[in-house]
C-alpha cells in the first residue's frame, strides 16, 4: 500500500483557507473601495462647505475692493496644513487675493475654474461662486492636497490587513479544528484498510461512527470485511477438507501401488522357479534325447527352450523394474563421461562385425545414484545400437548441454527411428513400436529409464521419424 | 439690455481694478467706483422696517447737490433690487426733498451747508454718505477716503445707531470706525 503524498486533513485545511482568504480579501477590497469613495465624497463636501463659508466672509471685501481683507479671510486657511492654495476672483474673473498671500504665479489658475470640484493627481480643487443678495461678486477657488485621503486609505489598509490576518489566523485555527471531524473517520478507515491489506487480517473492523457518507462507507467497509472473513474461513475449511481427501486418496493409492508392486514382484519371483524347471528339463531333454527325436520334435524343443529363455529375461527385467521403484537412492557425484566410456566399452562386443561410429561430446559430472544412472545409459545406448542395426554405417552421438537450470543429455542414432505420433508411448512398460521379430527386447528398458530419471527429478522425451533416426533426451536438475 | 449694461459696468470695474490705471493720489474713474460702493451699501446695510414698509417700496439712492456720477450710478442700479426692493436713483437740490431717501450721497457742492443738511436728516433712517473722513466724524454716517490709490470708508457707528441703521459687520471690516469723540484728535 503506497504512502499518501498528502493528507486529507491538509487538503481540507487548504480548501477552507483558500475560501476564507479569498472571501476576506474580496471583502477587504470592497470595504476599502467603498470607504475610499465615501471619503472622497466627504472631502469634496467639506471643501465645498469651506468654500461657501469663505465666500460669505469675503463678499464685502470684493464689493468694497479690499484685497487686504480678502487676503486676511483666506489667511485663516493657514490653520489647516492640507490646504495648499486658494484664490478669490472678482466679478471679471481677475485674481483678487490668493493664499498663500505671496503665491507664485501659476500656483492658482489665472482664470476661475468652472463651478464644481476636480480631482487631480495629488489634489482636490473646488470652485464656487461668491454671491451677495443674489448678485455674483466673484469666484472662490480652494485647493487641498490628498493627505487626508491618503491617511484614510493607509488607515483602512492597516485595519483591513489586521482584520484579514486576524481572520486568517482564526480561520486556520477553526479549519484545523473542524477538519478533524471530517478527516479522523477517514484516517481511521484508511488505517483499517492498511492493516487489512498489509496483514491480511480480515478480523479488524473500522467501527468508525459518523452521520455522513464516511459513516456509510465505514459501515459498508465493515460489512465487506465481514463477508471476506466469512468466505475466507469457508475457503480455508474447503481447502483443508480437500487436502485431507487428497492425502487420503494418495495414501490409498500408495498403498494399492505398493500392494501391486509387491504382488508383481512375488509373482515374477515365484514364476522363476517353475521356469527354471522347464528350462532345466528342456536342457536335459536336449542333451539326452535330441538326436533320437525327429526333425519336427527337435524344432519344438528348440522353440520351447527359446521361449523359456525369453520368459526368463522378461521376468528378470520386471524384477529390475520393480527394484528401481523400491530401492533407496544414494546420490553421489557421477562422472557421466567415464561412465559413458565404460558402457560403450561393454557394448562393443554386441556390435562386433558392424560398422559403428561412436561420437561422445564433453559430458559433465552430475549428482545421482551411480548404478541407476548407469542403467539409464546402458538402456539408451543399447537401444541406439539395436535400432541402428539395419544401417550400414551406424553413428551414435552422445551429447549434453545446460539449459533452464537442468542438464539435458541426448543420445542420437541414425537408425530406423519411429513414428512421432507414437512418441508418447515409447516410455511405457511393455510398449513396443517394433515387432519383437525385428528387434529383440522386453519393452521395459525405456520404462526403467523414465522411472529412474523421474526419481532424480528430471524428465525424458524423444524426437525422431521413421527411417530418420531417433534422439532420446533425459534431463537432470543441476 | 440688462446684460449689456451689466457688462459695461463690469468692464468699468475691470478698468478700475487694474492697478496701473490708479495714478497718483487721485483715483481715475473715482466716481464710477463711488457709484458701485453706493450700490453695495444697499446690500450691506439694513433699514428699520418702517423705512421700507412694503415689499414693493423702492430703495432710493439720493444725490444731493451737484451730480458727480454722470450716467454711471443709473447704469449700475438699473434693474437691480435688494431684498426684493427695486433700486432707484433720485437727484435733489435741497435736503428737505430728500426725506424719502434710504441712501443719500451729499455732494461736495453742499459742503457749505453741511450743518443744515445733517441736522435735517438727523434721526431719520437715511444712510448719509459724504466725500470726506471729516464728514463721518461730523455725524455723517459714511465718508469716502481716498488713500494709497484706494477708496476706503470711514463709518460713524454712533450716527448709524442714531439713524437705526444696522451696518453689516462685513462692511465694518472694510471700514475705519470714526466718531464724534475723535473730532478733537
């Protein structure tokens, strides 16, 4: 089970924080914008009111052409540092008095501004008519810097920042606290899932309570676990039952197999005594009365003798086959090369008068029972020699190669070969693909080979075609 | 017509306001300025109700003696009104004719008969305007002073009170307050 990259708690907190921060920032922006607009309006209102007051106070100064008094009226503005400039214009729009009194030209407009207010980059200018008894005497112009607005904006920004950060802190605390209610049941569920997945323990239960979907999920998960646990125990019971039955059957089979083997052994063994009698008496009969018998009887006697000998060989082979299945294996290192050389030496007598080319490749040393492996080599090489009998220039090759963790030994001849359709029958007891008339044999040799190789943990198989020769393989684990 | 007149009047003021045109101790267009002042007095002085008993009672500016204004005063007050009262200009040769005046300009031609004139209008609600500071000090109410190329005012508050006239503080701010006490100075 992979480790999660993040936690659900962190995700929840992030979501809540993003939401609250966005809302707070938006609210802050709206508040500041609104307050800014209101402050602007208030500032304009204040400046217009001030202009009206100053206008009322300067009517007589204008009426009686007294710029000194007008300058004095404007001089009162000196108490407010935000007032940057002011001017009075007479009825003709000529500057009459200015503030500061010694204002440089260009500080105030040369001609009166149109009635109303105007915001410029860093100042607010207001122009109002001066009227007495319904008669316009002139115009007043006031100019203020935006210090008040700036200060207000700064104060607002600080308030908003404090509020936003305070709220964010509070939101974080709340979010951290609230997410537990959501995340804990999920975390508990995840922990249970991990326990189940890692420990294969289906007996645990999440038991998470909750009135939401997580609660439903948890309940469903618990039910699922219960179901899995029930089925698992069922399967376990079935498996145990199956194993018990297999063991029973195997034991039964082994018992009957042993019985059968013991039976065939004793039958073979017991058959030898009467057969020896037959053979012995046929031999005596031949020695004493062969010459006195007519030709036909002589033929019969010869056939009886041959049959008895063949039957003897059969019984010997059966006993050997039976022994192969029953004797204990004694595994040691076996040098296949020297063993093959010995076997070939033994077989050379059988091949007298034939042209046989033996070709033995490099062979390894393997682990196995020496007498059994020798039997394998004898059987395979003898077979190769036997079935290459009709071939003028017989060639028998022995090779070995390592492959997939086993050693595969091959014995190839260029003899009569076999029909691949019957390849599977080659290694069965008494299975023969050629008539005994053609080739001698009991049909037990290859069965023995298979049995021995199987007992070593290897396999046997063969390739070939009619009149194309045959290759027999056996493998041994390394 | 009104606009044209007003425009010409403003043009006049414009000329007066231009400092270089005031040459020497004497004011050029002095009487144009004085005419404007006379008009403005109507705005900054309040008469007792019995002086202007009805809404449509005209507010009369009288000129006693030789008229130094020519047409300018007539042009300034033409079609003007103060507090709903229309303004009009009357010219008198004798003070006995001027009883119904609200503002009375006493020309310098009447200097010799000043005592008679002032005693006649005494206790009437008439704003008397004279050509000198001395005029105000001698129980006239407002006297013109020409000083430093400017036209200034001297106001005798005691005389104004006696005439039951209320002079706006705004006007007083522009004026020098004088009184009979200071005659000896």
